[in-house]
């Protein structure tokens, strides 16, 4: 769909430019009086939010490559907005914050946006109450929320009232968290509460050359004596790696279009299914590109150790290859994404062996946990795709809490109520397998490729399974070395040369024996055969049939899925 983006202008697109005449059509001429004067005053109050910026402040906003709040609404809304609380407060000081109901592609959406041209979009008690009432309205009417954040934080002259306003807004937004989804755009330079509030939302979108943080560079300099740029402190490069920002885009228009794109994948509230979109892409379409990808990988010199970019597999499964990756710049060893399969929205949680062998570290575990909780709340089925050698070991990971991060991911998986499926592509070892949506943790369907290797341990498990055999090989090698040395010395060879030759022969024999044990381990324990016999997987599928196998199973489960009451209080964050 082509979206027409309004050009920047000093004119407010929603401001009525014509002069208002306070007369009834067809009315005989008469001398205006008190009534008309009141109508005029009321009309001026109605127009005040639209005129609050003034031409000078609008120009300043444009010189910073930033749109006004009204221009931003114009990009988002497909119809003129319904403005709520046009002004509010003793001094009509509510104009620094706009609240509205807008139409986005036929859906009602609650919206707030700071007007930076009025008091730098700062917040006071009036604004806090406006926000709280908007959030309560969104929760009551079960419609999504969009926030266009562009605020310097609490309005200092308002004293503690600015903090009270934020506190009221924090509380109201928390109460609808997990009830309706919210999408937050970060524009300009946001500080303090202007950072706290939007991070309570479901998703955050941050354009380049923007900043948000609890403290600005000036405060850091005065308190810690450190010189730091806004980008180093709170730019997209920082927040995209920490997981605070979900999407990084080039500019404001791209951010607003990302809002519209994201809304196509998510429902209005937690009691609805995500929007169904009919597709011309049949479920029976063969996924030959997956077959080609894996063939090149496994037939390469590195064989089973060859990295595979799992995003290629996801694209092959999705309708026409379309999917939307979440937190694409963070923890690339795991992929979280929304896509469509047979017209239904589906979430993907996939180990990506192309990065760090797909090992699950702290960032990957938390990234997975948060996305899984989102899908659980908003009735989105999930396809888990497993190809990992396990959790990332090491002193740093343990000290930073890999156990806690892994628990957060496992808890999110166990709590899942939506239909969920597991596709094992290759490696599924140890604790990573045990905590990654298998039948014991509640999976509805588990399918494996012939390339699957499911075991307690990876190749290193040979040392434990065949301990006796390895001990025997070691003993035999000692005897063999002595025999070889004796034979070479008998033939009159130099002692040093004899030692080297004998050791080479023995080492070659040991490697051969170890390789045979590795093949035996692979054949007996590191393949889908045992998992299939134990009922750990339902079936083996060929790579070219994955779309059909997964799609048909998902259709079946969705036909019989109804959102059930949560087992306890559920929120979007662990």
C-alpha cells in the first residue's frame, strides 16, 4: 500500500482557516450580541491547540528536521482526528500535550503526542491527568495506544505538580499494560519522565539522531565529570543493544510508517486474535530454498558445524516471504519476529547459528522472554526453531546472571497459552533443549528435520558415554607404542627417529578409533531416531515440506483456540 506523506508546512493541516460566522443559514440579519460573543470566545478556545505553536516555533521545529505534532498526526491518521481535551487547566495550559482518537487503516487508535513548540512539550499535573484519562479510555474501550514522545520532561515552574503528573500517567499506563498493546515513538530530545513513560509501552521506535535517557549529558558532566555525547548516552546505538528500543529507523516519517506496519500484525486487545490477511501464497508451496540452503551447509567441508542464517528459513515459511523482525540489532544469536503463515499472524523465536553458534546468552534469553510474553498476551501462536549448542558458558555470563535470564525465558515458555510449535533443524542439546518449548514444557507439535541432533550433550558427550572404550583405547595405545618402538629399534633405526615414527603411527590409530566412536555416538544418540521413538518429537519432515507441515498444524490448533483466563497477573515484561 502506498502511503502519501504530507510535506512539511507552516500550516496546521487540521486548522480551519476560514473565518467563522456565528449565524444560522437563512437567518435574517440582526445585530450580534452576547450570544455571538460567547460563541466567538468558544471558537477561539477550540482553535488554541492548533495555533499554540505559532510560526516562529514551527520554523524552529522544522530547522531541527522535526515535524510538528499536527504533521505527525497527519502521517499516521487516515481520517481527521478526534481531539480530546482541546485545552485543560486553569490557564488553558494543556496545549503542550495533544490527546486524540485517530483512524489508522480503519482501526480506532488512542493517541497522545507532545507539542514541543509549546513549553518544549513539558509535563505538569494537567498533562498527567490528560494522559491518565486517555490510557483509561484505551483500556476501557480495548483499543491500541500510540505515543508520539517529544518532551523535555517535567515542567520545572510547575514544581512537584509536574512529577505528580508523570506519576499519575505512569500508574494509568501500567494498569492497561497487557490489556491493550502500545507503540511509542521517540522524537527529538527526551529526558527524565519522558523516557520512563514510553518504556512502559509494548514497543519503542527510535529514529536516528534522537536522544532519550533518565539524565542528559549536562547532568552526567556535572555529577560525574564525564564528557559524553547524547548519542553515546541515549542514542539508538545504545538503546537498540540494551533492548530498550525495539526498532531503529532513519527519520520521523519512517518511524510513523513503522507504527502503521506494526499495527497490521497485532490485535486491538488481549481478547482478540491478530488481524487475519487472506493470501494467495498456498500452504502447499514447497520450501525448496530451505532444502538448497541446508544442502550447501551440510555438504560443505565444515559439515554439521556450518553456520546457517535462520532468517532465510523464516522468510521461506512466511506468506510471500514477508516478516517483521523485532529487536533486529540486539542479540543476533536469536531471532524474534512476526510474520504470516496461511494468512494468520505467527511469532517466530529462532536460534541463529550464523552468530555464536546460536548459543543462548543473557541478552538472547531476555529478548526471547519478552517477545514470548507479548505473543502470549495477544493470542499470537509461536513457532520455535531450534539450532543451538546450548547456553553460553563462562565466568562473565554466570556473574551477570545467566541462570536468572534463562529462568525468565523458561517461565515465559511454560506460561504460554497460545498454540506453539517446535521445529528442530539441527542441534538441540542439554538445558537449551529442555527449556525451549518441547512437549514437557507444553508444546502442541514438535517436528524435526533429518539433520536433527538431539542429545544431553553435543559431540563432547563421547567422553562420558564411551568412557570405558576410551580408557581401553588409551591402554591399547600405550602397548602399541611400546611394540612399535621395539620393532623399529630391532631394525636398527635411530632412537629419536624411532620415537617420532612410532608416536605418529599410534596417534593416527587413536584418531581413527576416536572418529569411529564419534560416528557411533552420532548414530546411537545424536540423531532424531531416539527422540522419535521416545515421543519427544511427533514426526520427521523434509525441508521442502516445512511450510505445509507447520501451516496445517497451526490451522488446526487455531480453529480450536480460544483465549483462556490467565493463570495469574500477566504483564508484558518479566
